[in-house]
């Protein structure tokens, strides 16, 4: 699927109130609702980015996963134009759409309205990290590693892309899931080849089997 | 006026999701936009919604917002003046 010179240099899986990166547990908050969990992880990362609190939950989830990739990854100082983002999910921006719709009965909220597109999460990540490269957001019924691999691979093959954040970021109600990888053209210690099998394996990460000693 | 400014700070924090701020972090004369509280254009729209929701006040024109939303004090003064006008007219 993907060109052999592309590598996964960092990964992040967020589900079941746990954040796992490169096989290690970074954060857990048992019993917390989605917003509480995301804001708890934000504080755990000690990020100073007040705009976080204004974002919808899809953007919060994507931004935090991206933060993990940049902190734990071996991303080099690529030109902003050479770092891309490709994200996918099943619910698009429905979580924000429902909240906005609820506000319409009174006075529609402009702050909710601006998040009623799924690709806004890409914009928020780009603003935070200064990325200006290629980007795309696809909606599919389920995580599709073949499609993700093909599209990201084409970005590396046909554009000046040197690094790319790619993956699945989905939120609806109390259900949420993020599976994101940092892709780079050059291998680094611990890097894995970017293949459908690797993405499938990452998506199947069993959070219950990973603990703080992993 | 002091009580109104305190109430406005609490309402702004809630309406704009400024979860990392407390009312005491916001000075009565601090600029609300760019420097100071660092609000942006979407926040400006939310402040207009706040005025309508909480005080039944609609801005007469967009330019008015630049002076009304300069600080907590200018907002409170605007609300006080508009309420006085409405009371006089009724």
C-alpha cells in the first residue's frame, strides 16, 4: 500500500480513558466522562494553550493526540509546508452539530457553529503546530487502514510532504477514539514500516493489557 | 456597577469557556481583545449573544462593539446606560 520509505515514528491511541503512545501508558483517568478525561489529560501534559477549552471535543481529542506525537515522536524540524495531516472518522462533526442544534432553540452559538465541520480539528492542530502542508479529512463507516495508507502514501509520493500526522479521530456522545501516527520519510530508532498491517495492529491495541509498566 | 462587573466576569468565563480563568484574573479595565484577555472575533460574536441572552440588549450596529467590548467596565457602563434608557422609555 505505502511506499517502503515511509515509517511510523510515533503513535498514539486514546480510548477507554487511557492514552497509550509507542506501547506505553501515558495517562489514565478511570470513570471520567469524555470532557473531564480530555481536560484532565490536557492538564497532565502541562500545555499552556487556553484556546483548548473553547474547542469542541473532536478538536480537543485530535489536538491532544497530535501533542503526544510531537512530544514523543522524533519529528525533525521540517518546513511547515512539508508537514501534512490526514484524518478520518465515522461521525464527522455530529457531536458538535448536535450541540449547535441544541443552541439554536435559544440563540445560536457562534462558538459552537465554527466546529460544525469535521476538518476543523485539522485546522486546530495546524494552528497549534504551525503546519501548512497538505491536509484532508475523510469520513468512513469504520477505520480503514488501506485507504488511510494509500492516501498518506500518495501525499509522500506526489507532494513535498516530509512528515504527516495520520489516523482516526472520532467522538460522539460519551464514545471517543483516537488512533494517530506520525509518519516520516526517514527511519528513526524504533520506527516501524508504514503498512496496512501495522495500522491494523495499532488500531487493535488492547488497552486493558497495557499498564504503567508496559 | 461593581456587582455588575463581577457578574459580567463570571458570565464571560462561562459563555466563552475560559476554564483557565477566574473572575479575579480579569481587571475591570483590562482590554478584552488581543492583549489582556486575548479574545478573538468568534468571542466577539459570543459577547453579542451574551448581551442578548442575559440583558435583552441588541447592539445598534457592529461598530458599537469596538467601544462597548473594550473592557469589563465599558460593557457594564453600556448595559447600565441601555437599561436606564429602556426604563425611561417605558
